[in-house]
């Protein structure tokens, strides 16, 4: 909340200065009205920015259930109007010609546009392409998709861990491994595909692992509310998993990240750790004790073990249990700059408007400005202009 006080103070200072400079033109009623407007605007913007700062995305996994394509109303439409004239008379009885828009109509470039969608078992509809005027221009991604194919869809959720990233959740990962390289979090690409297997210098057959994990997530994703990711690294120190935990901030709320380490150029798992926000200590201990010795090249066998382990022991911890962290949330730096700019410009513009337009009728803005400036009087004498 201390971040909010300077934001509220800036417009107040600007308005006090405006009151000092224009004491009669900027009345007390206008002062408090503008102050109320600025307080509402800044407080609403501040809490909206706080909420936006803790929004995140997670992957929901399922399968394509249907492919659909068809026509729709043309997306490339615009409104066109003719220009008409009419005679109007002002309050002084003066007549003038005024132009205005008339006979407005919607004009479209073509009769219909076309779309290509896929439906997913998560309840989502993914639009591959829409607003396409050419029916035969079928997108390749839609052609390649097939019913039953694993699909991942990103969904927004409130990640309370982002509210206080330096809290106890990150303190436990204060590990110094200078040579450790943590990969970027894998998002969705190609409309509905995701790389769930990450290979960092091991003999992991990444394509086979990724295909298997996509199938595994499609089977368990809905029932267990889980998104399984596997990182295979040639890092010999098991504390590397703590670095992943720190940099990924435990992953998303439904993530279950298996971090597997091998030694040298072997494909045998030397150590295993699990990174997740869910409280599944039994699963973590079981994976740590039983996965060493398994082969990364034995994709079917190792993934079969992961499938059984997740099915039997994983239970997602609701993110609502961490809602108490929300009180520590604060806007991102760029959001604060926008709020400061809004406070400054809003207070300056509002003060000028109050002085000029006199919304409450207490003081006529332009007249008060004129009375405060004594202009010299002029009169004509003969052919000259004299005071």
C-alpha cells in the first residue's frame, strides 16, 4: 500500500499549485470534485494493475474431438456514408449551411469469409484461421490435425506466488550453481502443441519422449489436473533441481516437473527430483529413490513408470491455499509508470478543464481570466490609432 500513497500525492500537489495560481477560477468545490475523481481513478487503476501482475497461464491437456470449417459473415466490412447539407439557424437568427453524414450503409469486400476450427476435450475451441476470403486456402495446421490427437490449451489463472516471489517458496532454492543453465518454460506452439520433454546434453531421444508425454498428459490431464514435464540434464549435482524450482517458481499450478540427471555421456538416470507446487511428498520421495538406474533410452519403460506413479500418488494442491500471499502483490514497474503518467496528466488536464469550463457555475473561467488581466484601451482618432 505504500506504493499507492505517492500516486495519490502527485495529483494533490498539482491541484494545490493550481489553486494557489488561480484561487478564484479554481474553486474549492471544483478542487474536491477533481480530487475525488483522481482518487477513484488511481485507486481503481492501482488494484487493477496489482491483479494483472499476478495473472499467469497454465496448460490444460486433452485431445482433439472434432474439426470444423464453414462460412461466416464477411470480416472486411466498413461503414460508408454520403455527405448531405441542411440549413440551420443559430440563437441570433443567423442562417448557415451545415454538412452531415447521411444514407449510411455497410460495405463489404466480399459476400462471405471462411474459418477452420478444432474442438478439444477441455471444452475449448481453437481457431486455426478465420476471416479468410478464399475457401480453398485451407491452413496446413488444420489439415494435419486429427481427431484423437493430444492438444494443449493455455488458460489464465491467478498465480499468488507471483505476488511475493522472494518469499519462503523461493528462499529454499538459494543455490549457487554458476554453470547451471535453466531452459525457458515450454509454452504452446502450433496452436495446440507443446514440447514437454527438454534435453540438456543427454542421450534422451527428445522426439520420442515428447510424443509419449503428450499422450500421457492427454490421458491424465483432465482427471488428475496435471501437466507433466521432463527435464533431462547432464548436471551431476542434484541441487540443479532447486535452481529449476527457483527460476520456474515451482512451475504452474498444475505442473509436475521431473528433473532427471545423468553423469557423463551415459543415458542412465543418476538422480531424480520432482518440482511442483503441489504437496505430494510421497511422490517426490518415491521418484527420488526409484528412478535412478532407469534408462532415458527406454522411453516406454520409464514413461510407464511415471504414468503409474502420477496416477497413483499425484493430487493437485489448489492455488487458493496460497491466496494469503495476494496482499503482497504490487504492480509491475511498467504498470507503475503508466499510473504515474496518468496521475500527472489527469491532474493537470482536470485542473485546466475546471478553470476554463467552470462545471459548477461558481466562477466563469474565461471571464475570470479576463478580469485578472488589465488590457490597455484603444480608440481611433482620425487616421491614427491612439491610446
